[in-house]
């Protein structure tokens, strides 16, 4: 029996690490080819208009549009056939693409190479759903989160190393561009060999039919997302993030060529600085979040991105200064992107989560596809320099941030509280697990004051509704989502109605224990009741928020 168990464990490990190897090789080769063709265009001495058309518009569109066109088909193949067969099939396709790319590089035919960029993205789009679908079929459930982390880390490292390798290959094999093509063929063959190590798995849905319209379910998912304003803003923010990243990568390549006049190797190092910054910022965001989804970090990241981009618009920067500024852009990009991704993954109801995540992923590719169109239109209208594009991009980011803060001013409160609780007013939270992660709940305080509301916001990432005196509700309602609580019978009735509607939406209602009529009304709805206390110790002392175990009893009525 022990030997059998060991054999199963070896089988799991072999299949999982084979998938990681295939994914790493594929992401590495994709980015090598894309940037190799980009550097080839930059070195051809074309007129600025023709060069910009290729670098800003054509190549980014060829790289992004296949994900919009073929991701749904990739999902069909992942369900209709064995995922192992799909992986092997896409690796065979990649060998064919590498042969096409090598032919174009050998003959110096740019259009063949552009076709290869399109085809390699088609291959990646078809492979994408399979790689994520394989994880739960290869891994024990307890290792699923770990496996996702390894997959994302490997992909990220592959993108960075592939981007840098493209610059080195472009410099080293100038005039002999077919040699990088041979390397891509060899890498594709290695990927095919590794793919045979993936365990054989049955088809998930052999009867599934292919739907050719990739937008078929998107509008329905958007309607679902818009019911939760915070989730919808997170999806829009994530789309803008990918649009912004695509603009910055292309403009950085142009900046390095036109302003810094550096080699392709150094050009790729600047692109890698952005990606490394994102990695460091993502790790920092996970640490700063303190065990919850801290969307107060989103405005911090957005403002930081805008500031660092605006610094790039200064004249007379040298290579080192640009690299540090781009690393700063990436760092704040990680701070910005991590809480958005976490909200998209966490806020949907379980039965809606898969469709919403898929729709958000599709919209992120819409953002990437919008970059070449928007950036090329700007070039046609004003012929801006790369420094001016940085300036316009920074101002656009500030405008988008201002709009988001107007729509969700509570994120500024969360940012201020995050800063306070990590500096002068440290906060300890006890019993956070007693507050349900999702669904309606009632939190009872001995008394409900604005100070309790503020510290509750700092203690949890749930959507909270506070019953506050009318004066406090009017003054701070937009920041803490308050329901006015008038002491009159009519005022209690109105407040109870608003609170029941909030519970019906799955929110958390916070109110004082002495609001007897409202407490009884909410208790009849069946939502868990969680007693809570707040002890504010003052500046430079640790304050406390404690959630006690849920109860149906209210202390004022015992």
C-alpha cells in the first residue's frame, strides 16, 4: 500500500511540474517572438509614421485580438477533449508557428513574422483555459492554491525573462535573425516533449458544442457585475490597468529607441524593470493588506502610478533614472492591481464566480486591444514625442482616479485608516472569523457612534451599513455608507426598512443594541447577529476591535 501511495504521489508531481514546464516555455517563447519582431521593426530605419504604425498599432493588435477571438474556443476544447490532448495539440501548433517565424526571419519578410505573432497568440489563447482547468484535475484539493501560485509565478518569470532574452537575441544576431527562429523551434520541441509528462485525464464534457460568438455571455455577466458597484468598479479598474500597462510597454520601447538611443538589450531591460516592479509591488500589497482585501490600497496605487509616469515626462533623463522610474510605475501597479484581482475573485457569489472571472478576464484583453487603437489615434492627431505620451498617460490616470474616488469616496477613508493603523494608531482585530465572509449579518455595538463606524471600516473588508444619528449620517454618509437613525417611531421605521434592504443585498448592518425595534426586525430575517466592541486607545497606542461569537441574544434584552 505504501508503494502504491508513493507511486500516486510521483504521478501527481510529474504531471503538475510537466504542466508548469510547458507553461513556462510557452510564455517565454511568446514574448521572445513578440518583442523580437518589435525590435526588428525598430532597427529597420523606417519612416516614423510607418514604424509607429507597426510598433504601436499592428503588432499589439496582432498579439491581443486572438485572445478576444479564440479564448472561448479554448474553453470548448478544454471541456470537449482530454486536456492532455489539447496541450499536446497546441504544442504541435507552436512548432508550426516557430517554423513560420523562422521562414519570415530568414527571408526578411516582416509580414510573415507579423503573421507568426498572430498565430502564436492564437495558440496561447487556445491553451489558456486548458492550463487552468488542468490544475484541479492534477492536484489534490489541499494543494490547489499552492499550485495556482506556482503557475502564476512561473508565468511571470517567463514573461520577464522572455522580454529580456528578445533584446539580447536581437542584438547578438543582428543580420542573422533566423538563428533566434531556430531557437524558438528547439524550445517548441522541448515543450512538446515535456507535455507528454502530463497525466492522462478524461474529457470533462464530451457533448459540449462550440459557440462561435465570444461575446455571447459577456453582456449578461456585465449586468450581474453591475449589481455590485464595488465589484463593477474593480472590473473597470482592472481593464484600465491592462490598457495602461500595454501603453507603457509600447511607449517605453519607443522612448528607449528615440530618446535614449540604447541597444535592444537595454531596451528590454527597461521593459523588465516595469515587470519586476509589478512583482515587488504585488508582494508588498499582499503584506500591506493584513489578512483582508484592502481596497484602500487602490487609490494609493493609482496616485503612485500617475506620479511615477509624470516623472518620466521630464526632459534629460538618463537610462538609470528611467529604469528606476519605470520600476516605480510597476511597484505602484502591483499595489493597485492586487486588491482589484482579489475583489474580482472574492466578491461574486459562488454560483456566479466562474462566469464573472471569465468575463473580467475577457475585458482585460479588451483593455489591451484598445491600447494600439487609442495610442495610434493620438499619434495621428498630434505626433507626440514619447515624453509627451508619458505626460498624457499620467494625466489620464489622474483623471480616472478622480472619477473613481468620486464614485467610491469611502476608498479614501480606507486609505487614510490603512495609513493610520500602520503608523500612529495601530489596530488589533480579534475574532474576525466570527463575522461571516459573505452574506448578510448584523453587528451590534453597546453604542453606535461615528468612532465605532470608522474603526469597523478599518477592521474588515465587508460592505458595511451603519445606523448613525442624522447629523453624523448627513456629514459622513458618503464615506461610511450611513443610514440615518431618528429616535422617532417614523424614523425607526424608515431606518429599519433601509437596513432590511441592505441585508437582502447581502451586506452587513451595524447598529446599537438599544435600537430594540430595528434589532427585532432584522433578527426575524434570520441573519447572524455578531456582538462587537471597539476600544480606542488613542494615538501611538494599540486600539482593539473584537467580534464575539454570533448569538441570537441581545444583551440589553437579557
